[in-house]
């Protein structure tokens, strides 16, 4: 007989969107559909707001995404039924990702080479702190509508950043707005208590990139195509594993809030360790080790899930935390790798496309995690862990095909991105202007031919 009424356990949450609309039994997969559509919104936000920022500027687009995030987040808490909720959360996903990527890109374009590793880890650390805070909100509130409202309100504090931050000088240079770029750089110089050169405008003209390439240029060369596909696959595996472990937490048993908190807080120490490891041992090796650590932890979790009972619950949670730790560390390194492997002429497009593959992995993760939730046998509960672990290990091994970018200057052209040996330099070598490097690279290519 088909059920028509349900009684829900209110120990973890007093009310969720699932219990409000009885999305259980035959309606259970609607939750996975909603999560998939949310991550599809993230993919759209990756592409859409990146294009908008290239057209109207980083600063305007960043504030726009903050405003959209505030309005859509508050609107979602008052969704009267399933379909309006899904549509609104599609917008939330797009605005959320647009805001995050723009914050990273602006920071990346404002800092020098020595600070890029720090920036990549710092953004992920703040992300982990926000997850811990969200876990605390869940413990205190336990009602999905009020959690949604409380989590959306901080966006109000971000909108006034319009009056605090400046436009990216790199974007201004790319749009030939040299006087505005000069003003921003002079402000930075005053803040850093350094004296800019008198001929700053001439230097800006020299550094201006006067040539462009399409992202398809990454596939014109076999070596570069393989590297691009490896980066894409690593982003896909990371997106699926990172969010999949979170979504699978409800199937791990034990205290739900403790599991979520541990899966969140563990990111902070591993990202801090990443600051040392990436500069000491290189990007490629560290990324491979973190990916394989996360994957092996997921695989090892299979045995206590299948053969153990309640007494092994702490071990299951510990292995899940190690898996999440590996995924978090790999996220901290893949950002840096992507920014350094792709050449300047297609770097924005390359990083954006890579990030989109992570969102595709995130869209798949809810369905894989749901396989364990619907299984009545312990063997079925291990299926998500097998998928997440195998994908993470495979991607980590493939990362060894990438070049080591530690100690190399950023490639500017397609030709430079193919041979990283030409980009390795000592600390005492002065970096040449972009145009001079391009001429030297072309001459080297001609001599090689």
C-alpha cells in the first residue's frame, strides 16, 4: 500500500524542506534532482558571470552577484512548493559560484607571484570556517527556513564593498584604460609605502597583452591537450568526491552534526600545511598524494561499513574525515596548478572550464550518494565510497602527467605552455616583459624547427 502520512524524527532537524513537502519514498529522488539543478546553476554561474566580468569589470560583477545572492537566498526560504524552490536555488547556485570565483580572480590579479599560493589556501580556509559556522546554525535553529534566512543575511554586509575595493588593474589594462589602472596602482603603492616609477604608464603599455587565443587552442597540440584533459579530470573527480563525502555523511551513522563539523574543520589544518608543502615539494607531487590519500581513505571505509557494526562507527567517521581532508588539500593545490599550467592568453577560459568540470562532478555526486542511502544492505552502502575512492585515486595518478610548475614563471603564450623547461628560472633572474619573452620563444621555436 502506498503511504499517505508520515511521522518524522525531529532529533536532528525540526523541519526540513523534505519533511515539509513529504519528499520521501517514491518522491525521494526529487531531492537529488534539486541538488543536481543547484549545481547546474553553479556551472551556469561559472560561465555567465565570468563572461559578464570580462565585459563590465570584476568589481561591478562581484557586487551584482552579491545582490542576486541576497535576494534569491531570502526568496528561497519562502518557496511555497518544490518547483519554485528548485528554480530559486538554481539562481542561488549561479550567484554563489559567481561571487566565489570573482573574489578569487580579483585577489589573484591583485597579488604578486609569491602570494598566489597563500591566496589559494586562504580562500579555501575561509570557506571551511563558513561550513563550521553553518553547522552551528543547524544545531541552534534546526528549521530549514530560518537557517536559509540566517545564512543569506550576511550578503548585506558584502554589498558595501563597492566603496572599499578597486577595479582590477589587470582588467583595466586589458581594456586599454591605462589612466584608471595607473590610479589604482599608485594607490596600491601608497598603501605598501613604495614609490612607483615616474614612467609607470609606459610600463603598463609595455605589459599590455595585445594578442588573444581561444580556449580551443589548448587542444591544437597533443602535449597541451593531454595536460588540459588531466586538469579537467582532476577537477571532475575533486568536485564529485568533495561534495559526495558531505552528502554521504547522513549514511555514515553517528551524530550528524559532529560528522559535518569534523568534515568541515579538518580542511583548515590541511590547507595550512599546503602552504608549506606546495612550495617545498612542488605542486604535482603534493596534489597526487592528497588525491590518493582521500581516495584510499574512501576505499578503506568500505570494510568497516560492510563487516562492522555500531562499535566501528568512530573508525568509519575517522576514515571519512581523512577522505575529506585529502579532497580539501587537493582543492587547495588544483587551483594553483590550473592558474600556472594554462598560458595567459587562455588562462581565464581554462580555469573557468576546469571549474565547470568540478560542478559536473558535483551534479553527479547526489545520485551516487543516494545509492547508499536507499540500500538496505551494507554492501550497497559501500557503493558511493567505491566510486568516490576509485575516481580520486585515478585522477591523482593522472596528475603525474602534468609538468612541475614550481620555480617556473607563468607561461604567456601557447608555445611557452608546451615546454615548461623554458620557463624555469632562478630567483635572481629578472622576469622579462611579456612581448620580449614572446619574441624569444618564437625565435627558439624557429631555431628548433
